[in-house]
DNA sequence: CGCACTTTTGAACAGAATCAAGTTTTGTGG
DNA sequence: CCACAAAACTTGATTCTGTTCAAAAGTGCG
């Protein structure tokens, strides 16, 4: 008889962020898992890490050993150019995964920084990769997760390469709203966790342009801005902005 | 005794583009492969597809069933915005992989078009994914391949988001030269396979700006341009361009 | 409560887009 | 293989979007 570690609903939720809807049965019952693998599985979902606002989860060049699923909080990832210019490559919120860029070289290819107090679930990559050999459902989901990141990046390339400042910002606000909505918060009223400068870096524009464009959206009655607080008043018109022209 | 399909050096090279340096032994000898798996492996590397210049390998929305490794030729991938704007997301040459963005949704997320007569090796994804369960080396390499694509996209985001036209073009020429060099051709003299408009789309600028900037590089003695023929005269100065400012 | 950081807004400027015209290259069919 | 039409490229003039520089106002953290 194999040793058995009960998996709580909470743990399972974390695991699913990375592993997808592997069923309890698939994960817990002895579908070819030996004692060591069950232990591995346990380790896979039991390591947490807390970060204070401003603290780095990892830095460019750090050796890679784990992926991270955000449990709560908010982070940004960014690459730093040799001359110091910083390009934000993404903002991550609850349920999203960080670290996938590090698999290729075994070293992190960007910095990840907590924008507010944050807790992540640390998933040792060797264990995950090994386990994915045994569990086809997990493997499949993991591949989809990697692929989804590629698609996300392509969307950002489209935005950076062929949209104007106004369109980029509209797309950004709608995307944020969508993601807050997916997590059970309001789709149209939320607080930005990042500065105008970080938004600008992400969208390929200067902080002044971000500020001006937000002000213009407000004048036109599309949104209400009050510092970090944002309310989207006319979602349809914002959507039209991202596709018109 | 298992049925045995000899694997030629040529086939192995194709397979390695996707699967990495799995040894002959690992691939061909019965390391847990049953008859069906050997057949699968055979299919994995034996399907070719020829494309004429201008022909599509796949289109956005096509159902996903295979990845493609370029054997010879040159392709571009691009996403089309609702209003018709086109963003080139990459140029692929011999040995490079296409189709990884499709894994996430089982449908292709971009178009892939041959820019010259091209031959690709078609790798059925179900088979590859299944086989990756059995062969840890293959699995590892495949994950690295996916991750490398993410890193590549991030590099492009940096370029699109925080470089000026001149820097982008310099980076582009150096990158192309590097890749030709990796394939045994000259690193400093090559023919562009794509139009100024396609370069512009990739780099987030208009074709006129591409043309003007190339002309300026030539005036400054950095390169020689003659239509599609490019020669890089001062690689170091071009490199300096991409990091200065 | 005060200092540092962030944000807003204005004015001048610069880089790239747009519009336009002419030239070269390429591909096709005779 | 040549002629011709279409596509691709170059270059100039003008316009416009977004940057830069600057200063003041707001916000929040210790």
C-alpha cells in the first residue's frame, strides 16, 4: 500500500492553476505513482513564498528551479536593456504563472517584482516535469499553459507594433478589467497596482502620454480616473477604440 | 522482437530540431517503446510538406494537429487585426519551429506563409506529446523549445516597446545575420527574403521608414544595400546602435 | 506632518507617419 | 528571352503623434 497524503481543496486549486483539471482520482490514487512520486506531488503544491511590496521573486540570471503560481497579490515582470531601459513584459495576478521563460536556459530571463504584498505557490520544475511524464492530463495542460503565454506575448506584439497610444491604453484597461472580472471582482471598477511609468513601459509609451491619454478618456466620458482608481464608464466605446482606424 | 525502422541521419536531424539530442539509442532501441510507438516515432519524422512561395502553411483558426520544423526555405508568421492591420510576429528559417501558439486552443492563432519555396517536416502533435511521456530527454527539450519561443517574444517586446526605428532595424539586421551565420552562411552578407513592408510590420514601423533608415545606414557606411541584398560593413557600430542612447 | 514619489498639465520639439511622385525590380506570358 | 505590367522601393515635403523638458499639484509612506 502506498503512503497517502490527503489533498485539500485549497491545495488542489493551486495545483490546478498549473496542472489543470487533473481529477482528484488521477492525482491522488495510485495511477502508477510510486511512494516517491506521491511525495513529489505533495512537495509540488506545499511550498509557499511570501513577498512584501517591492520585493523580487527572482532576478534576471538567477538559476531556475521553480515555476510560481500567484496565490494573492500582484507582480510585474520586466527585462532590463544594457543601457538601463526597462521593458515591462507583464503584470501577473492571482492564478497566473511566472517563470516559464526560464525553462529554456535554466536561468531566469527577466526580473519579477511584487507590486503589493504577494503570496506565490512554488512548483519545483524538475518534479513537475517528471510528474508530467506520468500524468498525460497534467502534461497536456502544462503544454497549453506554455503555449498560452506565447499567444499572450503575440497579442502584446500586435499592440506594441501596430496600435497608437490611445488604442493601446484602451486595450490595456479592458484587459485588466476582464482579468479582475474573471476573478470575481468588478470588470469596470478597480484599482491600478502599478504606476503610470510601469503602464507606459508595458505599453511602449512615456508616463506623460499615459497620464494625458487617461485624462482625455475622462474628458470624453469614457472612464473616471482618480489616481490609481479607475472606472470604465463606456466599455463599448473603449472596445471600439481598440479596433477602429 | 519489435519492428524496427532504420532512422537515417537526415531524419534524425529533423527530429532533433524538435526533440533535441535524444541519442539514437534512446530513439531507436526498445526503451519501453511498443510496436505502436515505434510506428508513431516513424510517422513523427517522415511526413514532409512542400510549399510554393506565397502558399500558406496554416491560417488563423485552422484546427491544430501538428508542429512544423523548417527543412529549407523561409516563412513569416503574422496575426491579423480585425480592421485588417497585419503584425508580422516572426520570420522562420531552416531548423526553426512553427505552430507552438496553437497548442493552447487547438487552433492556430496566426497565419504562416512561405516567403520562398519551402519544405517543412510535419510533426503530429498528439504523437509528439504522447512520446514525450516516455522519453524524458525529448520532453525536456520540447519544454525548452516552447520556453525559447517565449524568450524570443519578450525580446521582440523590448524592441517594439523601447527602441527607436534606427535601433530596431540595426537589431533586426544583426539578428538575421546571426541566424544565417548559425546555418553556415555568411553572417554579414545575405539576401532579405521579405519586403520592406514585412520588415516594417515586424519592427512596428512603416515601409518608408525602413527604406529611409537602410539608406541612411548606407550613407553612414554601416551597410551596403542593393534591393534585397544586404552587406553589413561595420557590425560593431551596428551593435553599438542597438544599445546606445 | 513632512519629504519623496507620483501625477498632471503646458509648451516646444523630434521622430516617424502620411501623402505623393518617380524609379527599380520582379514575375509572367508571349 | 524579351516585353510589359504589377509590385516593390526610394525619396521628398508635410503633418501629426508622442517625446522631452519643465513646473506645479497631489498622494502616501514613514
